[in-house]
């Protein structure tokens, strides 16, 4: 068996493993068993005649041969998918940009940028998907994303330690804020004193509660009333009077009725950045147009939440 005989399924599986970083996560994303994923990877490595992955205790990493394969596999899969769309009668693509984004970017920044892009450059097709920072960074490294919107918190370290370093552009930097029910006593002022956050009931996200939902500078053990993965679910719980939660400053324009988003005064500043990341090389024209649309959308959003 030569590499020319490798199956499309094996290539799709390999690309997913490269993006997810573990066989287990790739299996879950594809709806396969882990053993099925392992068999596909093994068949691809036999066809290549060399290891494509380094198996480590914390997941997998692409070998130099694996980097070549995932780059070529992505090109093949994208071309086949484009062919399938054309055969289905959809418009042909004239410049496709693959964009990744962190969850709250989909509330305002992303749709605003895409709407503007459709007006100014309708021939550019943007294919986007949501993800966490580690998965988005792996996808950039693997060549399966062209651009990624990342969230960054102090001390604002690079999103990974691989070389060469990713090109990072700060789109916005704003203070973290707190969302409270409109009828809550804290909503009576235009800001919240940090001492008034003590003794509150919090709606936290999954993972580190102080990163996703609880004020990071809180000097007590928080009372977490509810935990929700989805930011919109958290905000609707706030609107229902179930507690309070933290939100990025730029999200203030997308909150549901019954919620006030307020700045916090006192204590250390809690700044949050939105970064646009890509590999350190000149962007093709379609990707550069998308990057410009995202920058403009960030400026417009900042102006609205001043």
C-alpha cells in the first residue's frame, strides 16, 4: 500500500486529531470510537511509511511528516467539499477563508464583521467554527484555519510556546464587567464597588470559576448557584434573578432584556483582550479582507460600549 491509496476517511480523521490534540477528543468530535480513530491513524502511517504523530502523555503532536500530511490533507478535503457544493448547485467559491472564534466573539464581533464583508466583498466565502483557545491554536498550526479570534487575560502570555510564534493583533482591550439582574440592588448605580461583590450568588462557567463567571479579584470563596457552559444561558439566568456573572466589556451590546452590565471599581484592573491570530506569513488577499472586516467591527463595537 502506498500513500496514494490512503482513504479520504483516514485523512479526515487525521486532520481532526491534529486539531483536537488527542485521539479521544477527535473520536468524540467525529462520533467514532477511539479504537476506530486509532485504526485510521495506523493505516495512514503504514501508507506513509513513517510515524505521523508523536504519542505523549498529554496528547499527540505532529511529526514533520505529519505536518506535511495534514497540510496536504486539508487542501484535498477542502477541494472535495467545494466540488460537492458546486455539484449540489451552490455558488462556486472565489476565495475561501477558514476562521475560528472563541464563544463570546459570536455574539457581536463576528456577525457584524461577516455582515459588512457580504456587502463589500460578496465573492469571499468565510467558513467559521467556534472553539477554545488550545483547539484554535492547534488548528492554525495544522493549517486547517487561516485566522482565529482568541481571548486573552493577564499576564497576556502567547497562546502557545511553539515556534515560530503566531502573529497576534489586538483588536480590543476592555475591562471585565459584571452582569446583574435589572432589579438587583447592585443595578441602582452606574458601577459596582468591588467590596459589594462579596456575599453574592454567582453563575459560573465550566472549568475555572474565576475565569468563567466569578470576579477574579474576589477575596472570598464564591457561592456558585449555577454552572452553565453557554454564555447566553448564563445571561438568561441573570435576567431571571438567579445570580450575577462576569462578561467581557464588548458583550454589553448583546445582553438580553432584564440585565445590566456594569463596570467594577476598586481592586486591580481586570483587562481582557480580543486577539486576531494567524501564522507568521503574509495573508492571502481574501484572508486580509476578512482581517480588515474584523478590525473595523471591533472599532465599531468599542465605540458603542464606551
